[in-house]
C-alpha cells in the first residue's frame, strides 16, 4: 500500500522529477540523486554533434533503479505525439510516456482534444500513458476510460511557480478517479507538494522549482521530504475542521479553584 | 566517387553512394552513444543500421534525450 503503482511498475518514491532547465548535467544528476526519484522525465531532441554533452541517456543510466518517462513536448497534434512516443520507446526501452501536447508557446496549456486522441492510441499500444492535462474532471475520467495509467492535471501554468491554483478541480478529479492523480506543473515550494499529497494525489511531478533553485540538490531533497510528509499525513488521517475553538487542555479543576 | 543527397535533422548533406545508416552515425560521431534514427518516418533499429543503405533524398532524423519536464 506504500508503493505507487503505475501500470505493472511499482515505485517507493512519489516524487517524479523533470530534468529540464538545470544549469548543467552534473547539477541535474545531483538533484535526481538527492530527490530519490525513481521516475524522471526527459525530452526527445535532434542530435547535435556540437553539443553531444546535452545527451542525458548516458548520465541517467548510471543511476540505479531509475526509469525514464519521455515526454512528447514539442508535439502540437496527436499524430506528432504518437510519433514521438514510438521513437522515445525505441530509445528509452521504457513503456512510460508523458503525453504533453501544448500548441501555444505563450501559455503552454495542454490541448485536451489532441491529448485524448493520442492517449487512446498509445494506451492501445501498451504504453504506460501519463497525460499532462488541464484540471478537468470530465477529461480525466475519459482518459481513465481509454486506459491511461494516471492523469496529471496541472497545478498552474508550466514553469510559473503559481502553485496549486487548480486545487478545487484537482480534488474533484481525485474523488472521481480510480487511477493515480499526479499534480504536474506550476509547483514552487515543497509545502505545495505536501498539500497536493495531503489532498490525495498519489505523486507530484516537479521540475522548474528544483532546477532553478540556488541549490537544486537541497531543494530536491526538501521536495522529497515534503511529498513523504504529505503522503504520511493523509494516511494518518487529518483531523476535521471546526468552525470554533475546541480546547486541547482541560478547562475545569484549574489549581483547585472552583468556578 | 558518386554521391547522394539526404536531409539530416533538417539540413542538406552529401554522402558517398552506398552509405549505410551506420556509416552516417560514424560520420556524425554519434556511433558511441544511444540515439534513435528515423529514415523517412520509419525507425531504424540498431541491428538494422549496417544494412540500411541510404538513398537519394532520404529524410533522416537522429534523436537523443535532452532535459525536459
């Protein structure tokens, strides 16, 4: 019960780390190690012989117990995303695919229609499909029905650091879903990741908040602790809210004075 | 020596006739790392790269994993 199940895979870590925007490959690798993440995202890009050091496959494959989840970033249509998924599976040997289709570079909001079409195809091809979606409970349910292994609603716009601005919608998605709900995008601080886990998310995906921190490895470690704390707190059972004070110390028999 | 013309990652390239995908990877210094190769929309797996001979006007993509969220 303490492991995260995605398709036929199980993970003890509930923090999924993105590998973009780090100042160097070594900073990224240190952060991945510090995060104890077992699932990390990568993006497919054209090989450039002048920048061969940009290739992350080698460095990431040296970390034991790590599974790659390629994303389809760059795809603007379902067709492009499916093509990227096929190439990524060939390269990674991993069945995981983060379906990410955002045609507008200004807001990077996922296209729900193309995302749905791509997921339908990829789920039928036995990928472990992890779609990045707007926080829409109806879409989330439809994606569950076509065989996605999770849904990943955005907390706020990619890289914005605006936190869990979609919290109320994410709560509805969690209530209605039979597959893991993972908040992906927009988180800025470990407390927000903790809140997402307390709310009932099965994992969180973080990239920018770690990558652009002054000390990415320390921030990765902080996120890992927050995710674990939030998960433990949810399982421990949060106390109910009350509209008024409820005393935690006895209010009678104070120093023998009768009142 | 006769040559062929291909498009590699969006750029025009000239290669000796009879070049295979494996030859191209050596030429690009990409033979020692893990890459995906797509020729005219078809993925060419590692065990087929020696025998896959490139043709005039082939569209070739060599891809790797970069950082991404």
